[in-house]
């Protein structure tokens, strides 16, 4: 079974690009991991924000479960993925 990571971002959020880079760097050598960025300004992002009850960006969901709101520390994110 693979891991699907969804990063819900906002174009106005200075931390969103950092979260995308962090997760891309952490997962680039991992097999079976899909990282997907979804902006809250898109219809899909609006549905996800409502579904996950997101209050801030970036927000990160792993396999359909919201695990972080805000920019996670590298160590915390790495622990979630191992």
C-alpha cells in the first residue's frame, strides 16, 4: 500500500512553498509515496479545506487524514513517514 500526501496550500501563504519543498525532499527516495499539492483557491482545494476543516495553510493530510496545520518541523514529518 502506498502513501498519499496532500499538501493544501494558499498562494498568499509564505510557508506553503516551504512545506512543498520539505515533503518533496523527504519523500523523493521513498517508493510508493505520492505528494500532491492542492491550492485552496481551486474547487478541489475548497472541497478539501471544508472536508478537513482546515483553518490555516499549509495543511498536510496523509492517506486522507489531516496530520498537520501549519509548517511541520522536518523531524516531526519524518517520524510520520517512517
